[in-house]
C-alpha cells in the first residue's frame, strides 16, 4: 500500500487562480466616472471669468484719510447687525 502526502500547494494554487478570475470579472464591470455640468452651471462659470473692474480708490483714500485724522467712527449697531445677517445667511 502506497500513501502519498496531501498536495496542499496544488489545492492552494487552484483557490488562488479561481480568486484571481473572480476579481478580474468584477473589475470589468466598473465604468468610468462621468461629470455633467448643467446649463446654469456653465452660465455661472462665465460670470466667474468676467473681470469686474470696480474703482474704489477714491473711497479707499477717503477712509485712509479719516483713519489718519482720527475722524473715522464705526457704528457698532450697524456692524453687529451685519455680523448677525452673515451668520443667518451661512457665510
């Protein structure tokens, strides 16, 4: 009577090759990501690219002069109201 040992390496190879086939089969079903931008989104992006040239230099110089002269006063109630409005709007 001749008893050979169990060939565990052969069994392990069979399981490994079956696992690789399953992984390959599942990966073939994965599609590529796709992004679609709505018409509104395209229109909004055009506004972002437009260069708005607003000249505030006169107002800036006026504020600088008031600060240097010590005549610039801040309305605390108006500032507080603006802060609360920004918090409510989620900015």
